[in-house]
């Protein structure tokens, strides 16, 4: 396409590419409070903070219809956008849903997809305000935009973490990644590539985590009830490691996270064992957890410890100390963002 | 995919499909003023009307990279979204840009695309507040969401046209469609399919209209200066016929449009002649004009007649009279929405 110099996109990676393309953007409108670089953009309209986040999901890259029911896909597509709004400490209010589909889909398929979107919207009191369908020459493409609101001064960015702040995470990590491994294994069985018997018994939680994630509104509500406003927050989509590094780099800070404190479900551990994978690596780099990662002032230690389903996993340090994991045997391992990078594929 | 009943999407068409999928949506939030069914959704945050519109553009369906420079594609992708906001009588303020690309694209390609987006944003004072790139297994996919604002009571919907209102249109129609024919012809030449010499001389306007459309902020401003608030408005993307029928059906009205009054540029006429196509059909059904179609009260006749680049082409009638074109020889032809339907392809 381009004549002359050709720089391969893989040399920059997803985050690098966006940084490169948006590096010289000067915001022109006073209503624009925050642009590229967080879970959502922030606008101020008449003193109300309006949040906007958008996701583009491609078949064959972000989802595999061989093992993803369309109803679940609709549910998840909406849910992950709500998660981005909660990660800003906001409340999702509206979404628009655009689909591109090829002729292999029928009206009933789209009804299934919409049923999932509608269920997610019902649970989170979100209105579907825009819809668009168009054709695609190949796979299915989903584009969802979610609009949310927050009271002034309630929005939490990625860049507010301070030295000594406690690092907290909701739920447990690595289960969605294990669920994905399980589904990929079953797909191989289905396609006759391997001689493995399908066996989901006792692994229902893993499947639920990958196919039907839940956005953590409950955590946002509990934090508000406890009177805690996180200093930084984001949702875990690419993996704990990658997200920690985002928070630290944007907050100009370092961090120490304790391996033994990372919350992991029993089924995740069993599955990692079964697949002979390193459990901590799965929890750190698996991604698609859609749990909340946030930091709170050290003074909130006691209060935050009592919040259901929240665990303190480490603390923020001076930037020169870098980002590291303290392993069970007391070693310090530098964190690396091995998060899921769809541009490397 | 779906087991059991299978209804082909072509039986519903694009508009029918969206209507079908969104028919039972109940709006839950008081902030949501208007959902599916207009150029943009409307929210009310603290008394300020916030408009949101989104577009999903697929390579091979909405654009052809053989003859579309990426810079122009970026410009147009942004511009058509601004056009949707102007069509609500609003002002575009922010956009998010998501791209899915395959490995054949390099960083310089995306720089070109972004250069076009940035230029469009600069001209319309719009901030890029979100960006996302991901990979695609096949072609390029563009998803743009635009956020705009309007003062309370300034938003213009499609459903407000009344009997005797004048129907107005900005600019001229059919030129983008002729530009597309021209490019398709040159593509055939390029691919050696036909023995036709490329000849763009004297046809620059047609190419500009298809490759680099301009959103009509100027018309919105002139209407405001003249103290006119249209009763209904939308932008012409699918074609005049199709859009007139949207306004009439949503306003429960009919219309009469005069063939001789439809504004057509000289180059459009020459090209239609050259291709042996019916000129009025091109102007009525060509689409991609991105001009504004609006209705004003009969009392605004004198004022609106004096607005530069606006033409009165007909009037709104009782619904039982249907939608019709009065031809040059005085015949009445029922309007049909032969607008561009990407789902039929």
C-alpha cells in the first residue's frame, strides 16, 4: 500500500502503535477532560463526567465461534465494556452495538447475540441506544461503544497511584485463561486432531469465566460504601502483569506484588497442574479476567481488608525500584507484560 | 450456527433487521432521551444534550483500497460521523477510532490513515479521545464513534416533519455516486479487464465527492443565524429517496418532491450522460452525498430561500398521499428506497 519506507507494525506492538499514532494529538475542546490512554475517555458536560469506551472484536482474533455460543458472545461483548466504565469508577448507562456479518448468519443467530447483550444490559441497567448491522465479506465483527457517567471528582484514572499505596485485586485470576485452554483442547478433540476425551466435569467455573465474565459493579459499590476512592484503577483484560505496568508507568511509580497473595481459584490450580503449566504465570499473564485492579492509600488498609472479594496483593514503590513479583521463596522477579497482544499473532 | 429455524437476513434487509432486533428494547435510564432510529442517540446529562453516533466500515463492503488512499479514507471515516451529529443539529466534539488490520499494513499506512482523521478533526474542532488497533485475519475494519453536544431543545430528530413543511436539501446530489462509477471503471482498466483509457479531466468534483466528502457544518450555522430550527433533519448517506422515506415514515407524513428542483452538478449530468444512466435516479438513489435533508415550516419560506447552497425541493403532505416524485412532465412517481443496502450484496 504505502510506497517508500515500510515499518512493520510488530516492531511497535499494540500499545506502542497507538502511542505512536496519537502522540501529537492536542485536545481542542474544554469539555474533553481525558483522551487516549485509560479504560475510557472522559468528558465534562455541564459538570457531569461522561465516560466513553469502545471495543472492536474480530472473529478469529478475539473470539472463536466453534466454541462460543452467540448468546454468550453478546453477553460478554457488552460486559467487557461495562467493565471499562466501572474501572473508571463510573456507572455504564448506554451502549451502541454494531455488527458486521456474512451470509452464513441468519436472523435467529443475531437474535441469540442480542439476547445476550440485552441480558447483560438488564443486569447493569444499561440502555441499548444504537444498533447497526452491515455485511462482511468474511467473519463476524462486533463494535460496541459504552457511555457511562460519574459524579465530578469521582473518576479514577490509571495515573494516581502513590508510593506506599496498597495494590488490591478483586475476585481471582487465571481462571478465564484456563477456561480458554480447556475450550481449545476440546476444539482439537472436536476436529479429530487429538485423542483426548472431552471432560468439563468440575471445570464449570473455568468455562464460565471465559464465556460469561461478570463486570464488577459490586466492587465499585462496596468501595463507595466503605468510603474508599481508589487512587488508580483499571480492569484486568490483558493480564495482571501488563495492567500493573500500565498503572506504574502512568503513575510514575514502581510496585512489589507477592506471589502468595495472588488470588487463584482451586479449579484454576487443578487445571494448571493437569496441563503442566506454571500457575503464577497463568494468573499474571493469562488475561480476560475482567477483575478490578486498584490502589488505595495505606491508611485504608483496615477498611479495604474487610471488603468481600478484595485482596491486597502488594504495594506501590518509588519508580526506581521497578515492577517486581516477590516469589514464594522470597526472590524478586521483574514483571514483564506478556499480556495478550493481538497484533503479534 | 443456529439449530432449528433459519430466517435469511435478506428477507428483512438492514433497516428491517435492526428494527426486528431492537423492537422490544425498553429504555431504563432517565438520561436516555432517544435510542435506536435516528442519526445519533441522544442523552441528557445535567441538562446538556449529548449525542452519540457510531459507524462500522468494512473493507470490500464500504471501501475499496484499490482506489481509496488511506489518508482520504481516514478523512472520510471521521467526516461521515461528524455529518451524523450535524444532522441532529449538534456539534461534534470527540471521536474514538478503532482499527483492525492485517499484516499487509505497515506503520506508515496507519500514519496516513490517522493524518486524514486528524485533518478532518482539526477542521471541525473535534478531539480524538480513544484509539485502539487490533489485528484482523483478513481486511481492514474501521469503527468510529463520535460524541457531540447540543443545547437543550436544539436537537432535531427525523420525526418532526408536519404537513405543508418545506423539504430542503443542501449542496447537490448524485455526484459521489458518479465518482464511484468513475473509480470502478478505472479499477477495471487497472485490472486489465476493459479497454478503457483512464480520464479524470473535468471530473475532479466527482472524485472529491466520493473520496473526500465534507460534513455540512456551514449549513447548520447558516440555519442558526437565520433563526430557523428545522422540524426534521437527517444526512443523505443512503440516497435522497431512502432518507425522504425515513423522515416521512417517522413523522407519519407523506411528501411531494419535484424532479426539476433536485440540485445536480454539471459534472454529474455529463457523467450520467456518458454512462447512459438516468440522472434523476442517480440523484435520488446514489447515496453517499452527505448533504443535509431537512424540513422547515412553510412560514420560513422566504428566509430559507435566501440561505446559500440550500434548495427547496418539495413539501410534506398528509400521510395518506404517500411519498412521490413529480417528474418534469408532471407525472407522479412513487418514491422507492433503492438506497444502498450492504446486506443484500
